[in-house]
């Protein structure tokens, strides 16, 4: 393999890749991302390959297995280019029809197209689907076009041009200036300006300097870093080389959690290939700049995503955060100046270098520029990965891109920023999503998790869920986080069991403040956010739990009871047979059944079983059979 | 070493001359400003784990631990105000919530900083002085044990005043307050507290990963332990088990 030793050589390779691409008549791109793998895309891919082989189409048709295309809800996904037909929810049986209709007759297969839920119209092209139409894809732009393990595909989309521009036309100071000018803020959570961080690190005198990439994504339901590394690892590598050039580092690490085997595999392969082309290692692109990368695999501790803990982990120690200062740009990895940025931050760097700071600044709000990837999950129709310009409203994300709430339910809140973010209620949905507005509302940008909750979600239960997660993930080093979170969880559990008092709310807020102000690292600092934000916006729910002994959303088992609607019940006996504690009485075909709430444990099995929807959940305590009393007696 | 610059700092409106770059918590203690702190040991690198020594520096809204802060010229420190004291009280409350508090049976009682703080923040009923008064008739040894604060000062005076009695500690894992001293002290970078717990709670998988065989029996971990836990005892019991097999 030839090493790239000049920009001209790169240009030649890019042109060769384009030429190779043009030889094929059309391309079938199948999403091979994690979401689609889960929906069974591998079988479809196998079928597609064997069918193409069988029909002798290999010369005219190219098949690309890409990284995540984002619309995970509708997977497995397929796009046929240049027609642009976008097929969803594929089964292996659909392949012959697609090959006949779309490839040979150039017609689209109607039944596999996306149906717009509002107008019930079939939409053929990807860019016309509301889910994609309202997005602004920068980092994710090429995810659906390129095969992650093929560097030729990356060359074809002008890959590594930004690196050539950096090395041959810009000084390290220029790169830093450009990044500061673009106001690229770290996408990992805190939103610290990346350019400034690089500048501070460059100013440090100690040598060597290190560069690290944080791909230890641990938020429940968030998977954007994983998808970038799986789908377009060269973009991140290119961004890292540029950053290394800017700060003067010669060794870098990509810290990926080992639970992301595909991301690890693709990143390692990409590093290997980049080395062969002379894009990593000594004398990159024929200049005297040298930089090499290594993948460090994490063992899956959530706290290892915290910068100092991550560095301890790379050094081979337990991932426990330490007190800053000294900050990592002064004393990071192995005690040397280190810049740590998130995957998505590095993914933005080549784009800024290529298109300039002015272009980047034209997207977004005053203090938050560019676009941000969110993983939209929870009670929303279109779950998946979305990249939207900063400053878009939550309402637009949930209703236009997300397609609203399933089952015609009402939306209650959106939880942003992962387990340590806060819940934003529906009446604040018009706030603009950027770093500052979110933290003003008591939440945070975080790494970009976005969990939509509908009216059936109990906010006390949500707070409890996140604290339970954080309790397990606390490293146990500092006192407020180690003991404070379990204490808060205890109080919340009491409240959900109906044993809470008004005093508990005061206590919760008090401990929250102590944890927030005194915890050692970011995990502890932000751990009380779910509690504080739910108390602020949903105080009535907490009060209903405490004073009325009722869970308004019908979630907490001790604060609800079930009742059979005698008019709907057909005495079919299914609920009685399903009940694990024999709490339902009645005879098949006889009178309507009755639930004895003295015995019932509110497991919900009967509701699932009932074909007539005759069983209702009623918040509160049934007279004579108060469940809270039972808990108290225990 | 060249002489350090003397600088002036203010702690709670009290002007103090201190060496530039000195540890703020140590400086405060030397000037009899009793900022609570359970995890700072002048001979070990600070871990900043207990968070009791948080102070507000130069009017910052976010408190920082004094034990990891270096003294700078003109520094203005708020060490005691209503908010900080409330945080400290909450923190001690939290620490005591997981602590055995079996003072009557504990060897550290009467010479226990946690006990002292519990009393100071009115969470615990009995002060070390009162405790000594009542119980010194029962066990004489409490009179002679070094007060940890003096020990921490590392002054020659404290050595003569309070001779260290060796082998007088008999702590149990439940006495651990997770100050992190033992981890910092271990010359082989082991995690003594985790090894102890893994042995105690029979977590063999965890134990294997902590490589207890690397222990060189130097005893530093138990020497620095404020709970006087005999950490190496747990290691050797493990070793005996292995030899038996």
C-alpha cells in the first residue's frame, strides 16, 4: 500500500475512489448499526448478498453496510441510490421484489415505503420524511453513505482533506484560533469550549502532551458516540489528528467501553488502515508531524466517563475521579498535560476546518454553535438518533421529528442529559435546546440523551429510577455521593410506598444541596438533578404521594388499586387465572369479577390479560384495604 | 530547598501569614482554625474524599476542599458560614448513618475525630472528653493514646507527649470511614480496604483481581488508619487459607 506523502497524493486517492464508485450503476446501502442489528438486519443482508450473486448483478450494483442511519424505530433500513428509495422494516423475503422492481424496473415498492402517520401518504425519499427533514446532519451526514471499514468510502466523501489543509496550510495556532472562533463547545456534557482547552494545553511547558477521546458512553438509552465510532471512525480519527497537531501531542488514546465490541473493532481497523496510509504514525502525510493512536478499552464503569477517572483508567488504575485543580490540561494522563474531548467534538473538527468557522457559527444560537446529536428514546413514535441545530425547540424535537406520543397519550416531560440531567415539563417545551437554556431550566445538555415521558409516567418513580442507577455507579470515593445518593433513594422509596412525610421533601432538598455543592466530581455534582427538577416542576405529584397516598400516574403499586368495571367485564376468567396471588374472585360466565385489594399486589398482570379493558387503575387507597397500612405494618 | 515566600491570606477575617503553596487546611489548623477534616494526612497525598473541609475561596459560590488548595497571596477564605456548616452537618450525619457508632465497645472511642465531630455538630450525644471521663476508669489506656489531630500535626512535641502504643488497635471493617489513607499509604499501590472487605465478605472473584499476594506486610495501612483497623490481619488470614488448601 502506498503511503500518502503529499496533498496531491491524497487528491489522487480520492479521485480513484470516486471513479471506482462511478463504475457501479447503483448502490444499495443497508444499515448495519446496532439498532438495525437488533431488528434482524443481518439476515436481510445475507439474503441480499446471495440474491445479488445469484442474479449476476455484482458488477453493476454495489452493496454497502453502513453504520447507524438514525431511524432505529423503523429498522432494518435500506436506501437505494441514486434513486433514493428508502425502505423500512425489511424482511429477507422482500429482497427479490426490491431487486426486480427498484433495480430493474426503476420503480419503488410501495408497501415497503414509510407512511406518514398524519397524511397516510407514502413517502419515497429519505429527505422528505419528517424524521429526517427537520434534522441538520453534520457529523452524521455520511453515516448512511459509507462503509465504516472501507477507507475508500471515506476518501470518496473528501475524507482527510481537512487534515491535508491543516498540515500544509495552517499553523497549530491557526487551528486553535479557528476552533475558538467557531466556538465549538465540548459535546460530552459540560460544554467547555474545545478551542480554549487546546490553547491552555498548548501553553503548558511540560512534555509530552497527550490527547484522549472519551467514548465511554454510559447514559442509559444514549448511543450516539457509539454510532459515530461504528459508522464513521475515520472522521473521529481525522479530528483527533488535527487536535493533536494543534496542541502538539504525539500520542493519543480512544477510550471505548468494552461493551461496544463493534465500535472497538471498527476503530481498531480504521486506525490500522490509517497507519498503513501514513495518516497515523511517523511523518504524517510527508510532514514532520508524528502522532499515533491507541484504543483503550474500558470495563464499563459509568464514572469512568468523568475526565480524571477516565485518565486513571487508561493508566491502569481504578477509575476514581480526583480533585481538580490541577486540571487535566495541566496534569492529566501520566501527570502530563492532556486534552480530553468527546467523540462528537472530534467529529465536528474536520468540518470546521474544511468549511470554516463562519459556516459553523451560522448554525445554532448565540452561545451554542453547530448541531448536536441526541438519542431520542422513551414514549415517542420515532425513536432513534437525531442531529439537530442548536436552538431547536423541544416541541419540534418531540412532535415534528419524534412524531408525537404513541397511543394518543399526552406528553408529560422530557428528561435530558442522562441520569444526572433533569426533567423538563411540557409547559417549558418552547425553550431552545442549547447549553445555557437547558442548565437554566435545571437540566443539562449532557452527552445528549433525551427520554420522552408520557402521562403514564410517575415522576417520583423516574427520580427513583435514576438515583438507583447512580447509587450503583457511584465510585464510593467521596462521602456526599457515596452515602447521600442511597439516603435520597431511601427517602424516595418511602414516598413511593406511601410512608413519606412533608419533612421528607425538605430533607431531600437539603441533602440535594449538600451533594451538589460538596461532591468531588461531575457525577456527584449533578446526581441530585433528577430529584431537584422533579420536585420543582412536579411538586404536586410528590404531594399527592405524601398527603393523598395516591400515585396520580398509576405506577407506584402501594398507592393505587385496581377495579373491575362491571359493565365491561364479560366474566371470561382470564384475569383470575393469570393472577399470581389469587386476588380475583368470580365464576366464568357469572357475575362481573371482583378484585380483593387486600390481597392484590398491583402487578398489572390482569390488566395485560383482560381483552375487554375492563380493569382500571385508580390512584389512591381503597377504603378498608389500604395498601400503605400493610407496608407500614411490615 | 529554597525558602518559600511568605504571603498573607485571610480566613474568616483573620489575617494569617503563611508559606506560599502550603496546604490551606494544614495552615488553618496551625493557626487554630478548626476546619473539620477526616481524610487529610500531612504525610500522604490528599484524596479529598470526606469533603468536610470545603471552604469558599475568593467569594466563589462553589466550595472547594481546603486540603487540596494551595495558599496564594491575598486569598480570602470563608471557612465557617451558615451554609458550609449546614453542609458539614449533613455530611457528618451521612457518615454516621453508615457507621456502627458502637463507641462503648470501640478502641478508638475517646480519641475519635468522628465522635468529636458528631458531638460538635450535635448529632452524637457524647463528647470524647465526657467519654474519657466515664470510661477511663474502665480502661486506662485511653489516657495515653495520641489524639489524632496531634498525630496529624506531626510535631515532635506530640511524639513525646503521647507515646504511640503499638498493637493497641483492634478495629473491624465496619469502623472504616473510607478516608482512603490506606490506599494512599500502600507502597505497592494495592487497595488494602478493598482486600479487607473482599476477605471479610468472601468475594473471591474481587479478591483475585486485587492481587493481595503483592502485599509486603509493611503495615503502613494499619499505621495510618484512623479507625485502627488491623488491615494486614485480613491479608494474612487469606494467606493461611491458601496454604491450607
